[in-house]
C-alpha cells in the first residue's frame, strides 16, 4: 500500500483518496518573472514522479499546477513591487510579455526534463473574479477586514478562535508574534502577522483590476487557494510545493480555505527539499547559482562539461524528494556514469537468450519495485533495486541463470515500465553526440574483431591484453554463444 509523508502530521500515512479511483493534486507552479531555477525544477520533477506513479497505480489523477502571473511581491511580502511588473519595467516590456516569455521558457525546460504536463494549468490573472469572491466569503465569515482599499486576513482573531495557525510549518505562534516588528502606526494592518488577501494598487501599479474595495490585485497566497479549490473541490487529496513555501505561503493557504469554506482543504501536504551547489545554498546575490540551461550547455563556471537533461533528472532522482541534494561536478559525473550503465543493461535485456525454465523470479522484482515507490515515492531505493535487477540480466547473458520467453517478456515490460514510465527517464546515447557514439561503437567492434582473430590464432597474450586494457577503461567484453558484446562498467 502506498504511504505518503504528510507534512501536516509529520509522519508517513497510508494514502486513502477522498473519492477513489479519482485523485486531486495541486502543486504551486512558478512565478514567471525569470528563468525557472534549478530548485524549482527539482520540485516539479518530484511531483512529476508522484503524478506518474499514481497514474501507474491506475488512479485517475487531476493534476493542477498554476502559473503565478500577478501579486507575488518582492521578498514574498505584502509590500514592495510586483516581481513581474518590476521585470517588465527593467526590460521595458508589457507585464504580459514577460509572463509569456518566461512561461514558454518554463514549458521548454520541463519538456527537456520529460516532465508530463499537468491536467490543468490555470493562471492567477485568469481567475480574478473567483479571487474576489473568496475574499468576500472570508470577509462575510468574519475572518478578514478592509483597510484603505486593501483586505487583510485577521490572523490573531483566527488563532484566538482556536484555529491551529502554524501547525503545518511547525511555527510557534507566540514566537511568530514576538518575532515580528511592532506596527509604526502608519500600517493598514491591525497586527504584523496579518496577510493581504487583496491589495490596493498604487497609482503607478500597472497590473490592477476593479473590486468592491477599489482597484487592486490579489494577494499571492489567495491565488493558490482559489485555483486549487475551483478545480479540485473544497477538499482534495494532495497539495505540493517546495519546502520554502511551507511558511508563510502554505500556512496562509490552510487558514484561507478554512476561513472561506469552514474546513481544511488538503488531506496530504507534500514538500520537496532544496538543492545546494558545492555544499552551499544557492543564491543569486553570491553568484552561487545554476540554471538548467547552463548545465545542458556547459556554459557555467562550476562544471567541467555539459550534462544532458536526462542525466540531471537521473541525478535528482538518486536522492529522496524530501532530502537536501547537493549538486557538484563530481556528483553529476557519477550520475552520468550510472545512468548510462543502466541504459546499457536495458539494451542487453531485449537480446537475452531464453530457456525452457526460469531461475529468475520476475515477481520478486515487481514486489521490490513497488515496495520502494510505495514508501513515499522512494526513487533512490527504486534505482538501487533496478541496478540489482541488472545483475540478473548479466547472469542470464553469461549463462549463469535462465529465463523463459514469457518471463523475459514480463521482465522487460516491468523494468522498462519503471525506468521510462514511472521514473520518466528517456534513452540517451553515452556520448555528447550520436556521431561520437557511433565512432566509439565502431572502434570497439574493430578491437573485438582483432581479439577474435587473436583467439583464433591462439594468441592468448594479445587476446587477454585487449580484454584487460578495455576493462581498465571501464569497458567490459562479454563472450557468449552469439559472439562478443561490450558494456560500460561502473
């Protein structure tokens, strides 16, 4: 049975959908004011795995991932400039030109990573009417107040009524209030912890809409609450995002939905952890940061070469989504080696000899693969199990194990399903270009032929020298009844 770590309870829980076989999943998408950064990409790849495995288990998943194209102010605060408006001003473009440019760029990167598109991808600006309605509902229920054309959520009143604000993020409410600077008398808020549901637009603010409180724009936290419940209902199964969104974004979402609908919306909260670069936190201000396209091109100061999208995806999946993952040249090089070794084994799988009986238990591997993914989508354990399964492939090829034609078909289907459908990997050649790969293969075939001639001439010294020197370079020759083949070792 699938178990999911629920951030709300802080423990793994059996997954029980509200309305099986249907599953509703919402993931906070990008704010499209710049290129998608590597940490965001990891989060979306993590939830691509969740989407894929739930679909593999025959759940009918409605996966909603939004585009934030308004209302996300600088430093995730209630004051300051809208990130998209600021970028538009810098680049001297319309805000929607910025949105279009970086939305297209985001989609291109996700496509390179072979991430499946969500079922629905709503935008904040496309749901202004619904956001105004939710603000009115929260006001009507007494959990918000209007101040000078803006509307704020009354956090203190919500807490005083016994609601567990801070439960999701594990924040202590008293510490939250004591750690917030006192209001200076000029603020529109009653309390520092109150957050904006609707903000009055200043005269120079470009992105603005009419509302019952005057021209303004929605609060960042409100957008996700509106879009998730519109398409998944007032209660749904999974809400995901990066660990950095737990507070205040997701904590505010919990409060808003409860205040508007009288109940918490989400059954399972899931959070993907962050990436570090060479052991340090990624930061634009220090220059310790990488974009996906800089890794694909090799045009960066941190890595010795370019790495493909599939190698980068494989690298990310070698760590559990809830674990911090450090990216480095050494780690990527090791991932590339492992990734291509797995691909070589898959090529061999389709050519294995069959027998009248099987000593390989395909059902064993199916149980192992399922056990890994059922344990909170544990991709590193699944990858380890896949590498263990390749040992059976090598044993069959070497004549140390046997498999029937029917079992081989099941084995091939099982392994390919988990590699390509569940993990979302794609086949790539172990070279920077197909031409280089063809050249490598041709050179090795020449060496194999030279070795075969040496063996035919009983020149064992030359035959062994060719085999041993290739082995020292990580290329293993395997002699079988159908001839000699090679594979890349770890």
